[in-house]
C-alpha cells in the first residue's frame, strides 16, 4: 500500500518553503468548554514538536478569569521546561501585558506574542482597553521583553471583518499593525478572527502593508475557517509572497471573546495543500493526523478537518 498523499505539481511563482506556526495548543484549546488536563496539553505539545512543526505556540499568560482553560499556563510551561529544557523555553506564549510578561520571564521563556485588535469593539471585549489604550499596555511589555533579549510577535485581530463593526478598512488594520512593528514586534500575524476573509481581500491587505513600507517577509497570516475560505486565502497569501501561516492541529480553535470565531485553518489541510504544491514545510502529516485523532478522543468530538477525517480512515 502506498502512502496516501497528493501528487506533487508545483505552481510557478509561489514560495519554495513556508513556516507553519502551530497554534492548536493555544488558540485551539483556549475555546474548549471542557477543561483539558495539563498533562494532556503537555503531551499535545510534545506530539506536535515530534511531528516536525517548527513553531508550537504553547499557551497564554492572560488573566485566568478571562481564559480559564489556560489558567494552568505556568504549570504547563514548568513541566515542559523541566522535561525539554531550551526546546520548551523557545515555545512562544501569549502575553497581553506586563503582568503576563513577568509570568513568562519567571519561567525563562524566550518568545512572547502580544495581541492587538484592529477595532474599537474587540479591543474592549478582548482586552478591556480602547483601540488606542491597548498600545499603552503593549509598549512597556514589548520594551521590557526586548530588553530581556526576547523576541515579540504581534497579532492583529479582526483584520478582515468584525462581528460588531462589520467591515474594517485596510488603512485601519495597517495603522494597528504598524504601531506594533514600531513598538518592536519582529513579525505581524494578521488575524481573520471570524473567518470572513476572501482571496482578493487577502491580496489587498498584504499590498496595503507593502505600500506602507512593511515587507511581506514580516507578515504571517492567521485564518479561521468559519466560511471554508482558509485554504483559498492561503493560496492568495502565497501568491502575494507571504511565507508564514498559522494553523491549528485538527482545526481546533476559536476565540472566547468573538463568539462567531470557529476553528482555525487545520494544520493537516494546510500540510496537504502545501505538499501538493511541492512547497517545503517539514511536517509529518501522518503524525499530526494521529495527534489530532488522539486529541479528539480527549475532547469528545471528531476533528472538523476533512484531511484528518480522510486520512484517519485510510491505512498508512
Ligand atoms: P483587566 O481586567 O483590564 O486587567 O484585563 P487589569 O490590568 O485591570 O488587572 C486586573 C487584575 O488582573 C489585577 O489583579 C492584575 O494583576 C490581574 P488584582 O490586582 O486585581 O489582584 N492581571 C493578570 N493576572 C494574570 N495574568 C495576567 C494579568 N493581567 C492582569 N496577564 C487583560 C486586561 C488583558 C488582563 C484581560 O483582558 C485578558 O486577560 N484578556 C485576554 C483575552 C484573551 O486571551 N483572548 C484570547 C486571545 S486573542 C485571540 O485568540 C486572537 C488571535 O488568535 C488572533 C485572531 O484570531 O485574530 C491571537
Ligand atoms: Mg485566532
């Protein structure tokens, strides 16, 4: 029996390799109603690393009342650090503010991410801040992280639409993103928090950033798959030359403060798509599928990913 994989047919003009930034343990689990035991989370992270995922975002140092599912962030990272040492210290974690950064620094973690909103309403709902005052919260957080030798990713949410405000002008997103870069973020992840982006919109937003002097090499794209557009949007991103894509094993995910946010683009769907295009990603598809099937058994429901479903049923 041969391995079930797509035939490789490259498309001229696309990047040769991409980085998959795995967010399942953070964006995926933060929205789960049932509390996932810390040891299961640790096993999830270990399995994702073993599958070859180059970046595995592990958890969030946010207020435990705001995201109870990730209240065990310190316990998780302490356990992983004891076991994996610098490999665990290199796993990125979310920190919204200085308090979150302090908690990450206490554990010797090296990579943090702040998360901004492109809209006023979501800044209030997700961060209890105004659009403007969120940056006052990030400024000392980023400065202190950089002084401590960390690097800081910047997320921008609601880049393609907001459930309360509707469409979000490109310039508004570029302004929010530029502010994070000016504060010292090395990379911007443009979040389609509620999954409403379409391909032309993706190309237009990347072009708007480039017109504002932000090279595509500093951009990552973060799609949720609410309307089934995530892979089409990745294709548009690849055509625009973006080489980092966020994805979540099994398509877990959502945002507890944006009710219409559903699962992230599934890592397996992304890996299948990139494999067919002959784009290097370094990820063992079978190992991620096995991980998602295992995780689904803990969550009590099957993965929404078509690739997970198809491969889980086909022999290796
Ligand atoms: P706040 O209530 O304004 O906080 O929340 P505060 O600064 O007024 O502090 C109040 C109390 O909270 C204080 O304690 C602080 O110490 C404590 P007290 O003195 O009263 O005892 N506190 C903390 N404790 C632990 N860790 C912390 C922390 N910060 C303050 N970090 C805050 C402001 C930002 C903390 C809150 O709004 C929050 O935690 N929000 C997080 C929301 C969240 O995690 N959302 C999901 C992630 S974003 C996302 O999913 C989108 C993304 O995937 C991209 C996309 O899809 O678009 C990234
Ligand atoms: Mg997200």
